[in-house]
């Protein structure tokens, strides 16, 4: 996936200024940055929730800017949105079934999701509204996996969750990559994100302020890029 | 025992009202839009059946074979081309646009068909009845109508609860944007929902055309009956709508028994009473507010 | 450096407009001396339609309340006029005031009922209430029953009656504009605009949302009642179906949507357009309404702020100063001896 010099507006203001980044197949890329830096805006643009006509956004070589979000899922671009957004009037099982609505071929199924997140199996017929934050996040991830994504983008999955739960969720990530899924992870929890990522970008006020492999980035680099000092 | 007869008639009438209300309730549940043209569209179906019957001389119920798909198509197209465009602007545009559609259709009917009363003749079935006791007789037609209503409601409930599309429908009602992330074409879903709503309204329209005479200005009262059934029964529940329809039907029948002119008023008063005592209706689904 | 800033409401432009408006109203008041009966009747109709449009705009454009039942108050006003004049033998002109009072009184319990609903269901609810009023009033034999009634004006000189009716209608029409203007500048108006923009935020800022909406509803309904009184002072013949007809609402919606929702000038423009169309197209009957409906839909989709909204977008023309403006005056040095050190 490639993003080239992308400008993106959100409501009345400009959220992204000439952002360029690329993600190679099979990578895990982390995007970190403070609140409002534009990380979510980027993911939403790639997912198609925010429109971006023009050649700026490309997937596997072709421009996807004109496609509406639901079409991009058919291509294998799946977003686990910020705030989980599970469907409250559906059960856990039904949420997963909706995740598989696109019927993309692949190895993910409800049984496999249950084996990765056993807690979901226990709650299979409960209404999604009745789940705790961590359970809902697991459900949201499982729901995204049901689409058999080639590119899975996760927006702030650690938000509002206890550290132990976050550890558990991140434990599942390498397994997902091993399936052949490319991952882009937006995170406020810098430590967790850099621990799993192959490469990282840091966003500051709508621009890329730092990029590189986690092992090569010093704490000072990161702090400077994160806070703009 | 004349009262028992009255109540039974009211219950059976309730089936018709439930059919009126289903389309209104479905559209509101999925899109949070109150379709002010719903009554007029129900009426349009009756006129459509009238035209078909005039041209082909078939039984009105057979006309349903054409009316249902046509109404579905009408709903689908109207939603895609018009109503979907109003959804971004807040509460006012959908209301005003559907009101405009209602005005247009009602006056078009007036122009084309004049203000005369019309009726659909379904033949003997309208008058044949089963005699239960010497005070209680149930007409085949009202009974069939009630059964049809229950079947349609049940079918719709099953469709929404058990099918893949029904899940997509419920997901889109919950969270339109998140549904898009599941490869669900939300515009299409909305259009299908409107199509279903109008198809059911089509069934209701044909049945009402058989049951009584109708004229171009009746759209208003049909909308009001549908609305009262929805509110009495409680938002968000199809079976609640059936109960609401039954209560409305019974109230009206009792009112008519007391004095012929009180038919409508009795229904309105019961509606207002429910509004005062239990504004959320009798069987509301949680989380859905009027 | 400190600058002096003035916070004010009116600009020079709007002050001039205000002056022009007062002159205009004086001219209109002299109408009976300037125009013949036919023109007077037309103007009379224009002014009460204008009042209705202003009220619907107040409800929908400012408070976000879509009511399709305001005809209830037109009917209540009409029947109050009839009851006061024919049954109680009161002065027919005073009857218009009574009409307003009746509407005012009935608006409260009505609000208590309909405000249990929201959005589109609120809209239909208002219609149901209008139907209930119609059914109840048309069943009263003393009020003419189902066939209607005629307001008695025997013993009043027709020309005199026309003049006074005209003045009353002028007062209501112009008064409605003034009323909306002052409501919006008041605390109520501030609360209203907050509610319109962000209801939840308004509530947490201390705006009593429910009470704000009820107050607006009562105001609008009272004026609709007054309008109903003057309408039937002019028309004289009450007929339940026509008096409580939803076509009154159709007019209100049309005028406001086409003229411009959410501005004071919008409904004025809309009423003018409606009036002009009516002169030319009324012969077409139902086709006329079809055209109205279609135009309203197109305007709603393409130009949601109406004709006047298009004008404002092009040229900023603040006729009615409601917003507070901040105007920089020329920089002056701080007064001597003010004790402020270190500035600059």
C-alpha cells in the first residue's frame, strides 16, 4: 500500500499535509503520534471512510481513491475502527458473521476466531452491547479478521483498556501476520506498538515527523518527533 | 354479546393497521426517517391495483403480483435517487422532502382520478363469513387479512433475524459507517429497506381498497393510523406494532359502536392516552426513542 | 498595544434598513387611502400568510421543530372568533384578540402532549392533535357542526370592516416580524440558537431545552391563533375541513423552504413568491400544488437555505441585526496615568 503526498481535510480544517508512506506486503507498520496528529485520519482515508479523489492512495499498484469504503473491503483492505464500534443490537456471533459479509476467500472462520480469542466463544450468543471494553475490542478485531484481510489496519486498539488486556490483544498480532496479512497499527501506547512493528512512522500535526525501524530509533528521536520539541 | 363481535372486528382490523404501520416503523428503525409520504404511498398502491383490475379484470388479490414488485421498485429508486440525499442534512430535509413527495403524489392522484370514491371489488369473499355463535360471525375477508398480516410480519421478522441480509440491515441501522467497513453498501441497504417498506404498504393498500372505498385524500388518515399503531405498540418492535394496531382497531370499533361519528376520534383519544401514560409505547425495544 | 473594540449589534447598513422599514410600514398603514378594495384584500391576505410563515420558520428554522399541525391553532382561532362574536355577542374585532388568547391557552396542554414525541413522530403527532381539535369542534352543533358556520358582521359597514381588518392583518404581519426579531435577540433566542446548533451541548450549558422549545411553541401557536382570527374575520365562512386543512401547513412549509429556513427575511421572500405564483397558477388547482411540492423538494436538496440563502451567500446583507459584532475602532493611546506599565 502506498500513500503519496496526501492532503486530507476533515470538516473545516486540513488534517494531513503532503503525507507519504508505504507499507510492503507482510510488514507490520506502526504509526504513532499524539492526539489529533492525523493518524486516524490517514487510516480512514485509506479505508475509504474519508474521500480522497486523485492518485494519492494506491493499493497493490492501483489507485483506489475513487472507491467507496465497502468496495475496498472486497479488495482486502479492512479497518478496525477507533472505539471498537461493534454492532450493539447483534450478538457476538452475528457481529462476526457480519464481518464475513464480503465472503472473501481465506482461512479465517468463526471457529478460528474463537480459538484465538476463547473469551468470545463463551459470549457467543450475548448481545455485543453487554460486553466489556476488552471483550468488545477482541470482537472488533475478530470481526475484521472474518473478512480475510490482506491489509488490516487497526486504530488505537489499546484505548481505554487495562494493560493486561492490551498485552493479550497484542499477543495475537504476530499470529495474524503469519497468516499473510499485512498490518498497520495506529497506537498511542508507543512501547507496545514498537515492540511488534517492523517499521514505524511518527506523525506530528498532520505530517510525518519520523520514520524508521524501531531498533534504530532512540528515545530522544521519538520524543522529539512525537511532541515536536 | 354485540360487544364481543365489535371487539373481534377490531382485532381483525388491527391486522390491517399493523400492515400500514410496518413500513413506517421499518424505515424509521433503519434510517431514523419518518416517511411522511407513507400514507399516500399506501393509497397509491390501491390506485395501482385499481388500474390493473380495470385493464385486466382480474381479482384484486392477483393484482398484488404486480403491485408488490412495482412498489418495491418505487421505494428502491426513490431512496437511492432522492431520500438518501437528504440523510446528511439533519432532521429537517428528510421530513420536508417526504412531505413534498406526499403533496405531489396526493395531488397527482386528484388530477388523474378525480376526487371520486373508488373501490376494489374482490367478489364474494368480501361478504362470506363464518358463523360462530348466533351473535358472532367472522368474515372470511377480515380473518384472511389478519392472517396475512401475521404472516407478513412473521416473515419479515424472520428475514431480519435469520438471514445474512437481515444481519446487514441491523448492522447498518446500528452504525452506518461501521457497516461500510464490513463491505456493506449502506446506500443499497437503505434502498432495499425502503423497497420492503413500500412493498408491505402495497399489500396494505390493496387490502384496504378491497375493504372500504377510498379517495385521493385518504393518504393523511392512513398515515395517522399507521403512526398511532406504531406509537401505541412501541418503537422498534414488529410484534409491538401488531399489538398497537389491534388496540387501535378495537378502540375504533368500540367508538363506532357507541356512535358512528366517533370512529376516528376514539382511536385518537386512545393514542393520546397512551402518549400521556406510557410515551414509549406498550412494548418498546430498549434504546429506541420516539 | 491595546486596541479599542466595540461590541455592537447594528451596522450602519442595518440602521438605514430599519429606518426604511419604519417608513415602509407607515406607507402600508395608509393603504386604505391609497388602494382600492381589491388590492387591500390582497395585501390583507399577504400579511396574515406572512405571519404564518414567520411562525413556522420560528418553529422549524430556529427551534428545529417541524410541526405539520399548526392549522390546529388557525382553527381554534377561527372558532374562538365565531364563539365570541356569534354566541357571546362580542365585538368582532376584539374577537381576533380572543382568538389569540384561546390559542395561547390551548397551546400549553397541547405542548405537554406532543413534546413527548420527537422529530418526525412529533410532526405527525401535531397533525393528530389538529385532527382531534377538528373532530371535536365540528361535532358541536352550537358551533355549526359539520357543515360550518358564518361569522356575523351585520350592522358593520363593509368598507369600515375591510379597513380595520386590513390594519389588524398588517399589525399581525409586521408584528410577527418584529416579534421574531426580538425573540431572537433575547435570552430565549440565544438559547434557541444554541439548541439548534447542538442540543446536547446547549443542555449542559444550562439552557433548559424543554422549556425553550415549549416557549417557542406557545409563541408560534398564539400568533397562528391570532392569524386564524383575522383570516376568518376576512373570510367569514368557517368550514371544518377547510379551516383545519393541512394545506395551511403546506403553504407555510413552501414559503419558508423556498424563501429560506432560519432567516427572518427568508419567509418574507417565500410568501412573496407564493403570492406571485398563486396569482398566475391558482387556476390549475391540484397541478399548482404539485408544482409547489416539486419546487420545494428541489430547493431543499439544492439550496437548503432557500432563495434568500442564495442571496446572502453572494452578497452579505445583514438586514436584521441579530448577531453581535465586534468592531475595531481606531487605536488610541491608553489614557494618561492609567498605571499600565510595560505595554507595547
